[in-house]
């Protein structure tokens, strides 16, 4: 751990086997757990809580203050789970008094130049492609994959097991198990390949596909589709996940794609 060319504040708490490369700066009120590697020229500021066996590559800045004019210096944190990889020049801002923390889960990959703003909550096994930008207060559920150079609007919610095309502008919530692409962001199918890779059965995937046919392909509005699904589709964890996501959406869910689906 001892690296004469790095600066580690005496009040930082680092496990004995944390590896610190040259020219790292670690501020006070930082906790880094066992087995984590911190690459050269990384800056870890006050309020970082970094889990076990993480890898943080050169140039990353973790737990900088929010880029939010309402931030008034309150004591907030960033929490990063175990086995997470943070590539070059990623920036992760700590929370504001709204949530008090920004959270990144376990086994997550943040590729180079990703930006995660204040108060975001990122689940486990999430992949964010190069130069993806998240505004504040975004929630991304487990196993979501977002392609490079996507931009996500503040307060958006991205569901479990979703896949979003690179370069997307995500202005609406993206429901669980779906694929999203095009402009404006639109439903383009169920993430069936990803679901099979994660052990979903054919029956589970077929039920998910039938649910989304009701929502996007049969001419119902969302409230009518939800009522039909509640009445006609047997209760399963997947059905309930979809219905809970839709009924709790504050921004509204993405639309199905059509030639007339254009922002005005």
C-alpha cells in the first residue's frame, strides 16, 4: 500500500492490501476495502466508500462534489460495491441532501469517460459503455447494459435486464427486460438473448414477450394494457416486475416505435 509518490490523507481508512499506484490522491473521510487496486493519477475525494476487489483505472475522479448549484456543502457520500471496474477518466459525483449518496453496485463495469452525476443509484452487474452520461437522480436496475455515448435524462429509471443502443438519448423510463433504440427512444423488442444467457426459460421469455405485445403492439394505451395484463396474465415475478415498474413510473415509459413517434 505504501507508495511514496502518492498522497493518502492520514484520516483515510485503507485495507492493508489495497494497491496504490504513483500520483494517486486520496482525501480524508475515504474508506477502501480489501483487494482494491487504484491506478496512477486517480483522485478519490471526501466521502468515497469503495468495496472489495475493485479496479479504478488512471485518471478517474471519484466522489467530487455535485455539479448542482443547489449543493451547499452538505456531508454526502459515494458508495461503490465489490468487484466493480472503473475505467479511465470516469467521474462519479457524490450525493446531495436529496438522497445523501450516489450508489454503484457490485460487479459493475463503467467504461472510459463515463459520467455519473449526484444521487444516481446503479445496480449490480450493470455495464455502461464508453462516454455514457447520467444526469442526477437516475436509477438503473441490475443487469442493464447501456451502449456508448448514451445520455440519460435526470430522474429517469432504467429497468432490470434492459439493453439500450449506443448513442441513445434516454428521456423516458425504459421498462424491464426490453431493448431500446432509435430517436426518440423506443421499444424495439425484448432482450431475449440476454435473458437466455442469464438462465431465463423459454416460458418466462414468451410470457414477457406477450406482455409487451399488449403494451406496444396491440393498439392499447398504457393504462388499458396494464388492466388487461393484470386480468389475463398469470402472476409471475416477471409480470409483477413489469407492472410495478410501469405503474410507479414518474416520467412515463418509452413508446413503441412508429413513423409518427417524433418529439415535437
